[in-house]
């Protein structure tokens, strides 16, 4: 797992903002997962966050699944953790698998 976290304003809030940029190199078979803090900051009844560590472990366990299934299972596990069906914060989750050039 490699986390790329850049500081800055929320996208689209203000014009002309310079955003921090980060790079990494992705290989065939790698997953790229983009998510908002509504997932990792989802809280259970004990005021514990779902957290980065729990999300990383879950993604490692789901690495062989399709992108659609990963999204559904992450949302399902987050709901089970919080024991509520709806989220208190915005939740966005994008999952992409890097294909080799011969798979295109």
C-alpha cells in the first residue's frame, strides 16, 4: 500500500487555487483507489474511526475482486462497522485496476 495524500482546498471550492501534486508509478495488476474522508472517518458507536489501517487491510483482502465488487464490499463493511445504513459525511470511492498493454 502506498498512500498519496496532498493538502489543499476541496476541489471546486475556489478558482485559481494551486494544488499540491504527488506521483507514483503503477504496474499492471495494481489497484488505484480514490476515496474521500467520509469512509475513513466513519465512526462506530464507540466513536472509533473506520480508519486508514482498516481500509488498507480490507483492500488487501479484496485485491483479486473486480472494481465494482471492491466498491460494494468496502461500502458494506463501512456500514457494518458504523451499524448505520447512511453515512454522516460525503462518501466517494473510485477503484481502477491497471491493465497490461496486451489486455487493452
